[in-house]
C-alpha cells in the first residue's frame, strides 16, 4: 500500500500478508478453547510451529510497524498534527465500524451496552478492544512514543537496543512482583515495546543483513526451532513457567526484525503474478485482521461438525488456507468502501530533510 508520502514497499506488503495469515490460522485451528485442534504438542514439521503458535503474527505486525516508520521518516522532520491525523484516518474508520458491529451483537445478546462502551474507553490503555483491536490500541501508544524514539536514535543509533534492555529489566521487576507475565508481555506495551524498538533498529542496521543469505537462513531456522520448542513446552496457553515471558518478546522481535531487514534490503519483488497477489493480501491485511473474528471461529466449527473432521493439525491448516482465501474478497470490499475513501483525506506530514538519509535500503 502507498503511504501518504507516495512510497510503496511491495516486500513489506508480503510481510503483512504472512502476519495476517498466521493470526487467522491460529484462530481457525485452535478456536477459543483448543478446538478443533488441541493446544497440546507441536507439529513434526517444525517451521509450521509458526502456525500452531500463530498469535506470534501480532509481533510480526508490530515489528513491521517499527521498521516501516523508521524507513518512512529516515532523516526527516514531521508535522505532529499531520502525522497523527493520517494515522487516525488510516485506523479509525474500520475500527469504528467493528466497534459498532460488536456493540450491535452485544445488544442482541442482551448484554449491558454501557459496560461495553466503558470497555472501549478503558481500551485506550488496557487490552479491552474487541476483534483483536487491543493490538491497535498498543499501536496507538507506539505512535505517541515514536517521535521521541526516532529523535533519540538520531543522536545515538543504538538507542532502541538500549531501550529494549531497559524493557527487559522492567519485565524482570514485574516478574519479581508476581505479575502475570504472559499478560504483560503479550498484550501490553511492557512487552510489545520490543517489537517496535527492534523494528526501528533493524532498519538502522539493515546494511548488515543485505544479501546475507546464509546468515538469514540460519536465523530463520534457529527462530523456527525456538518457536517449536516453545510450542512443545505448552505454547501460549499451556507453558507453565512464567519467567520465559521476560525474554519471549525480545526473541520474537529480534527474529522478525532481522528477517524483515534482510528481506527488504535484499530483494525487489515485482508487482506481478504471485508476488502481486500476496502484496494485495498485505494491503487488505488490516481489514482481514479486524473482520476475521466475525467468521473464523464459526467457519472452523461448521467445517469440523458438518463437513470434515479437522482435528488433525495439518488438515486444519489446509482448511484454514481455503477459508483464508475466502477472506480476501471480504478484505477487498472493506478496503474499497471503508478504508479507501478515508485514505483520500490524508495529507503530507513530512518536512524538509534535516540531515542526509541513512545508508539507502
């Protein structure tokens, strides 16, 4: 998708497509309680642990956000008013539609509407927004910090990495206080800051990854192996010890940041064929992400109960792929008629460059 600056990064649209597919498959195969596929165990084909623990696609989205904004704003000053207006225009229309739809379902089910509205207000600071909207709230919190992080990075390039060390220390203190580390690390800025920070760092150090194919392959294999070990130990829901959540956000962010930096700096995908199709999915990923909650659980239950037993992980992943393809036209409709019209209201927010841009991607 083109930004308000006119830049269009096809490779990063590919990453968005992968992220939304991971999240969709996580919800499709496991539902809300380990059905149709139980949470126990890990797939024998170890890279597929990324789907068995597909919630990690949220981390991929957030690392990408940090990387993308570092790329867009490299060497530039911005108008705060214009920047926040553009982010509002980008996120709010579809988010408000989802809030309204969930509110309508709330009334239909006889649940108190006032409590739902209160949860939306609280959702700016706590993970309460429905349909995965909690992650959008965390993204908004990141926008409020972005300008400060970029300013610090201009003065001292390793600043994001230093900030990650500080976040690890904060999570360690939370652990010592007996906090629910899975909650804080997964659903709040206490853990998600690592994603954005290391995304920014990956852009700044992308020259270290350019065309380092063997290095990227080793990182990819090692990262998939770590996700598999996490999955085999019980994964998101069943892993008993809390202490690994101190470093899980850092490991996720470092793995994804390295691979995004490598992919973006090493390849120039063409806007044709399969590459173009995957990129279009990436463009519609925001719509697919917020809207799939209305469909994914019902689709999995219907298929498992009335069409085919999909309690087998591999069968469920194939079924998920088919249903995900059905989400693409829904994503297009949403993008075309909800997101698209609002995007026409964006305005430039970049000022003249204040320093030479960093080494070209």
